[in-house]
């Protein structure tokens, strides 16, 4: 991609963030435009170059931004859109006959849905309750069927990641404008929606974490000039800072871990000169991250240090390391043990907690424990299929440099944010692509 085109895309997404901040109704127009132009783009091209992946990536990257600005007409707009696009893609380009594991995966989810129609309370909106919990796994299954062993160039995959990252950068711009002076508003070490655009910090942190990974990978592999390197560095700094001040740790730690996985993979697959350049870049990035942390610590009056040390504002170690989520986990494991074969039915776990907590609705943060509780042994088999299939594919797909990054992103994300957004489902599906290296990635020299 030419530098001028790249800068244009970056500036355009800065403007999107600014315009929607000052005129929120534009968010609905933005959402409609993305989907309408995306469908038109896919139909016109007949998906000859996997256009559905580019459009889906953009929708996934903009999901949290649209939610926090009221742009979505349906709460699960992004998941439904991705599923529709993938079906379009399969219509035009077919799918692998070997994608049977994911057909089985989808079938294994059905008993939990059927049971839910019988076990959910009479006053529950069954359709909404089931859709809220099953749309994420369904999105993963359909996207995986499309992506399974589908050949794609590494340069294309990098551009898909960029398409995912650009609306995340718009989200960052919006957060910069939305967030007041941190020293005036921060009084504790808990996550707060004041620093996350008025929306759930967990979901915002998750998107910013994958955004951090996207622009780090571009810094590493796609910064062919000093100008682009500097632009990517500035974007990465801002996304990292905004992610840290959400005070939601899951998404940021996940981002750091998958960055480390990428570095390790590239290191062991580089020649001596490449390893030397990589080492220099890593040293530089460690210094840059340290500077970002110091700046964040200063802006939060040291509260960010206490947050990641699991302490309260007074410096006392908190009793729970997982903000009470282990209680939800224990309850769902008990539900599984009581109904080990087919589970208690989709969305029933939330109802059980609601009854135990005096009407307070507490959604699960772990897709693993939710799947066990609501799908039973069928759910265990489904999760095993999802986890091991990319690993088996890697044996004949070793040019896919991101495969373990995507798999680990899905695994870690569903353990702290379940599948409330489309990102873990879509990013996971990218691990199933058959990647062909059309050019040797070059590590930018400093």
C-alpha cells in the first residue's frame, strides 16, 4: 500500500471519530453505510478476492464504537452482519468439504437451544435470551466454515487486519474527545465507563487490545518508510494508553500476550540478520511501552499501578483477583454437574443467578463455564473442536504467522468477556485460513 493512501485512510478515520463525537446521529448513518456498501461491494465483486473478510473485519472493528455511540439498530448487529456476509461469501465462493468439524460444532449447540425453550421462565423473552447467548458461537461456526482452509496471501491477511484496526482507531479518537481530565474523575482502581466512552470497559478494552496487536504487527511488518513507522507508532501509543485507562485488564493483557506470541514465532523463523533487527525493535518498543506506562501512571496519580497489582486506591490487596467472577464460574460448574449431558439450556444460567441475587441480572464473563452449564457434554466436545482444529491445520499451514495469536486471542477473550462482541469469533476464524507468503515480511530497521 502506498504511503499516501495509508495516510489518507488514517486521516479519514480520525475525522470519523471527531464527526461522530460532535454529531452522534451520524453513528446510525455510519452503521447503515458500512453494511449497505459492504453488501454492494461483495455482490459487485462476487467475492473474487475474499471481500467478505474485509467487510466483516471492518464491521467487527466498528462494533464497540457503534454500540457506545448508539449507532446499532440491533444490539447484535455486528454478529448478524458477519453471518450474513459469510453466507454471501459461501454462495459466491463455496466452502471446503473438509469443514465438517464446524458443521458438527453448530449441531452440538442445538440441544442447548431446544432445552432452553422448555426450561426458561414463562416471563422471559425466549428469542432475545437465546439470541444474546448463542449469536457469538453461531457467528464463530459460520465464519469458520467460510474460512476453513481457504487460501489467502499474507499481504491480503495483513490488509484484513488493517481493515479491522482502522475503526478501532476511530474509537480511540472518540475516547480522546470523550474522556475528561483523569486526575479529576478517578477515585478508585475499578474499571469505569467514564474512561471508556460511557460503555462497558471490558468490551472497549478487548477491542483496544486487538487494535494494539494490529498496529504493532504493522509496525513490525508493514512500516516500509519512516513516515509510516512514525504514524503507526503514534497510533499504537494512543490505543495502548486509552486501553490502559479503561482500567479493564483483560483486553490489554490479552493484547500483550498475543504480541509476545507473534514476536516469538517470528524470532524462531527468522535468519540471523532478521533476529538482530527484531531484537533492536523489541528493545525500542519496550522503552516506548515503559514510557507509555509512566505517562499513564502520572495521569492516573499512580492508580493504574495499583490496578494491575490488584490493589484498591489505598494500596490494600483486594480479596478477589477476578472481581467476583469466580463465583459465577463456580455456579455454572455446579449447573453443569447437575445436568452433565445436555446442560440446563441456553440463557438459563443467567436466570438462575437472577433468582439467587434478588432479581439482579449478572451475565457470564466466561464462555467456557457458560458453555459447560448450558450445553453440558455437548458443549465440551464443541469447545474441543474449536481449540484443536487450528492446531491440526497448523501442521500443513506453517506460513500462517498469526495462527496462534488468533487462537489465543479467542481463548483468553472468552474467559474474561465471553462472546458478547463479534471480535473473538471473527478473529478466531482467521486462524483457519491457508496462508501463502507472497513476499517475505521485512522487519523495519530502526
